[in-house]
């Protein structure tokens, strides 16, 4: 559906969650009309997907997996994929209070009316949030209780390497990488729709797809032991150039956790860190070609207007052609003042040339993961970095202008001793000393996480450190760091790690505990402010869950709850790596060294355990180069900046209206959206100078959230005068519904004077008798000598303010409500404060406040 048509429908169809927008915090998170969001006419599609992320909007909008599936599915004319996130607790309370279900963002459709609801399960602590979303949607938790008419509930994501605790709740699981699977599932379900098949037959039709697990068997309940399930083979996308990189992902309102254009440059890692589940289950390494990445980056910046990009991979520094990738990307990014970040950075994996290019752009934080403080323990885990390499890397960062560094460590690793803990502090001291040698005042942060022995890793048979021992080691570290200046210690909640360990290592016996925890009030388990160890302790006890048994050691011949998931990693290989760990022997990266016969690849020295996929094509590493190009000595001169982006050549003013859905944008959200629209429009923006350059754009006085305006202004500083004549049409074509630009004018400077007087229309959306009552209240207010308001000042002292000078005129509009003129000469006060002072009992559903103009004395009324 086109944006304008959707906007008109939006104004007239507020049937579900949207009617709560005036009541809710962060209403923009429920609008569903962001830039690049997809809207279709429901009657034109045959399959409705809900892509559910079991956490709040700010986190879900940072997740690349949902963006990829959203783009793939919505390309199909008969499929509409919409987003849904876990609403925060205030919104959930409103939904329950008003008897409304949880809905999709794009069309406000209740989840129980969809055909398929797919959850992205990225970690074990999101499981109760899945139940929370099902509950708000009115969907039974257990698959056996869902009959015809309910959507199929599908789970996928990194946590599904052990889906055993979730088996009773899901109709279907996707194990592995989902780009091909979701289309194959969709095509199967479209055929089932055309053949009028029922729920059981639809599930049965999905069984033949590699990577799909159906826990039930023709309507029977889920088996008890996981060994009764058929083996499911992890799905692998063998050629990443075939895997879609969405050039036009939905641009979020607000500030998500990772607010940037994400360019996945590679998938998989073969470094062989023995604690790392992601590195084990994502093999082989598959890189995208430089040609694909160059094209994707160009399109992505054009379609999003982002000011930062991220080269994403499990170990981005190991990308074989990283130097070439940076050089081909640098000119484009520097020309548009776009920063580049590498969120997963291996010590010593960046050449001085790349670090120099990074420092000349918008700098992001520097985060390194030595994982262990001592070289001995790093040999145990096969980290493959030395202290000398780490310090050399940090020294280069400080030389190039970075003022701080964060170091990630784990505690409780196999064979860890007190000396290994002491080495964490010693390493941080050495990093701090390097900064002092460079004359920098910096802060070194050590972030510590308790180790969890995850499934499908060489340490899957190890015990997780008991809680009292974790706390003892943390106390030891806290005492050491307490004596150090400029060293900061942060840590992950050990009790939270215990719960995560239980669900990563347990079986179907945990399903009842999950339900009990949710009914006891546990939601958003991964949030520190929501996590309740008391609830989990009681729930485990009531459901006879033996935490010590689940977190304890396993024998190498024991049956494990996740054995029915074929990740491609052979137990023989994992046992060999475990033995090498205790012998402190390194295992080289098989990209560039001999094959270790882990079980994944199909064209090396052993056959692949992923037999169904290996029969259809080669499963192997796919690299741009046979060796890392950063290791070459002559890589050519660094590219330079093409122009000075701080030049101030011209100023323009843009006049716009902010109505409909756009009125729910906060001022910060409006600024972010507008900055990206200006970038998309190709304006030659001028930027501030310094560590974190920003476009020189100024906005008029901020409107309160929920207040509309027919006339607002912003000022833009450009590097040179505009030549374009179609800027307004381009901006409006890329705008969000309700944000409409209608005039451009040249200006002498950047400053925007705030108007002393503003005219508003107060639309009254209630009964005639109630409108008479509200009009009378305003008429009486304008006749009063004083309108006192008691509020706290910046020093938290009570202070009385007279609002009467701010209320200049009141006039009745027979058809709509009241015209109001506010005078701000004695200081600005939010119009909503005036509204709530004069009519304190007015409800959000009873009015709409619209700023109309900035009138002179003689033109106060229309």
C-alpha cells in the first residue's frame, strides 16, 4: 500500500492498539509507519506472517535477522510480513485494562488472526517473554491446546540449538539460517491454503523441508525425552551472495540499541574458541564478495540516510579482504560523514591502515575481548592472542585518538585459578599505563561475565561454576579493582547467568517451570530491573528442577537433551578439542590450515554430517582471498577525504506540518527522522567539527508528544547553495505519514527565533454536553486574574507560576472546538500544562490539540 493511502486508512481505522496511543509512553514505537515499512492491502495477500521479537522495540529494531526476513517475505506479492515486539509493561497494562489484544505494527492486526507467528529466539532469557506475548495475543501457550483458526507458532534463532525446554509451546522450529527456509515454508503453506488443508496437514507438509522440526506427531502431544524426536539438520546458507542484504530496512523511530546500517560481511567463524557456541554452530566461514558489499553499501546509504554503518561478522577483523573492503568503502563514507564500526573485533586483526581510516571517520567505541587475563587460560580456550598483541593493538588505538577501551572477560572458565583472576587486573593496569604514556586521561573498563558451558561446544560436558563460587571470585575482583584509579569493573548478574545456564542445558522438564515463572510475574528476564532470583528459586523448587544437576558436569557418553539437533559438529571433534584444552594445545584456524574434520564441510578430508544439504551442493569455506590482505606489506596509500564537510556555504529554512501519526514523534525522534530524510534527499549538509560530527540542523521550539502542528520550521546549513528544484517532492515522497514539507526559503543564518505568540485549535472529540462544559472552563479561565500552578524548579524547590499571562485569547469554533492564542513573553510553558491546569479532568480521548500558526496581533484568528 502506498504511504499516502496508508495514512488515510490510519486516520480512520484505530480499532485495536492504536486507540491507546494517547495514553502510552513512547507512542511512536506502536505507529508502524516508519520509513521503509511495508504496507499492503490485506485482501491482496494470502499468507500473513508476524515476525515477533520477544523484547521491546528498542532492542528488536536492532536485530538484523528480523530485517532480513521482513525484506525477503515482503517481496512476494501474496505474502505480508509484519513486525511485532513485546510491549513494555505499561502498554501491557493498558491492553488488559481495555480488553485489547497484542497486534502487529503495520496493520494493527491481532496476532491470533495471522497465519504464522515466527519468534526470533536469540537467547534463553527471552523464553518467558514469548509466553507474555502469546498471553497478550490470546493464544494458548501449548501447541496441543491450539486448534484450527490459530496461527502456527514457529521458533528460530541462535537459542534453537537446544529447543528442548520450548518443545511443548511451538508448532514448528527452524534450526539454522532462515533465508531459504522461510520462503520454502511460505510456498508450502500457500499451496496448503490453495488446497484448503487443515492445521495438522499443514504441519505435516512442512516436515520435508531441511532444517524444520515439528515437535508434534499428527496432533499427538510432545514426546517426553528429546531422544524420541527425529534428528533435525541445521540449515546452512552456503553462498552468502545469495543471501539477501536488505538495502531499505525499516528506519526506527527513537533510539534503538544499535542505530546504524548493518552490513553483514561474513557468516561463520573457524577460529575455534572452545567456549564459543556461535563459532562452533555457524561453520563454515562464508564471506560476501567485495562486489556485493560495495553495491549493498551504496544502496543502503541511499535508502536509509544512516550516519553510521557496521561491518558485521562473528570476527569482522578476520574477513580476508578487509583492507580492500575498507578502501572501497572509505571514500563513500567520508564523503557523507558516515562512521564505520566493527562490533566484533579480534585483538590484532586490524592493520594500522584500517585503524587510521577508522579514526578519521566518526569514531565509535573501542571494545576488545581477551576473554581471559592470563596467556595460560587463553591457550585453554584456544583464544589465540597474546598479551603483547593486545597491548600493541591498544597502543595504536590511543595513538589515533581513542580515549578509552572496554575489555571483555569471562570468569569460571575450566581450569581457572586465582592467578588467572589476578591477571585480569594486571592486564587492565598495563592498558591504563599505555594511555598515560600517550598523555591521555582515559578510563579502562573491564566487563566480566560468568562462563556458561553451552551445547555443541567442546565444553558442553563441563560444569557451570556454582553461584557461591562465582560470587566469591567476583568479590575477589571487586576488591582488587577498588584500589585502582581509572579502572572500572562491571559484571553480569551471576544469578541471571545461572538461570540462562539451566535453560541452555536442560530438557522438556523445564516447560512447566517456564509457565510457572511467567504466572509468578517473570517477564523480560534479561533486564536487571525485572529479573527476580526469588521467583526462579521458588519455581525451580516447586517444579522439582534440580539446578545443580543441570549445571553440573556431564559424562562424554551421556545422552544430552540437545542430541537430536544435528549442528554439523561431530562429538568426536568436540571431545578432541576438549582434550586439547586441558593439554593447553592450540588448534589453528582451518580456513588457512589443515582440516580438523569437525563434521561440517563436505569437500575436504571427511564427509559432512549435514548429509541432506551436502548431497545437493558443496558445504565449505567461501573466502574472497586465500590469505588475509592485511598481511601484505604494500597495500597502497590511504585514501583521503574528498572535501571539507564543515564548510558553511548557505542556509535554508524548511517549513513543514507535523500531524496524524507524526504528532506522536518526540523532538529527538523528529530530529533523527529528519536528519535521515535530508541525507536520503542528497542535500550537501554541513557538519560540526570534532570527535563526533553532527549535521548543522536547527529546529524550532519542541512540540509536546501528541500535539500536532500545521506550521513548523527547521534551519539547515549546507556546504553550498541548492541547485535542486524538486527537493520538496523528494522529501515528501520519503517522509513518514503526517510529516509534510510545504515551503523552502533561503536564510541569512542558522538561528531560528522562537515565536512569542502561537495559535492553537483545541478540537473537542466528545459529546455536545461535554463540549459545552469544556468551553465554559476555558471562557472562565481567560476572565480570571490569575491561573496559579505550583511546580518544582530545577533545584527541586516548590515554586508558584501564574499561567494567566500565557493565555491571551480564547474563541469558540462552533464546528470543532476552541481557538487559543498563547503568549510566551514571560516564558514558555507546555500547552498541555495549560490544558491540564484549566481542564484537569479532560481525558486524552476527548481532544486533539493542533498548533496552527505563529500570528501577529492583528491576525490572531483565521
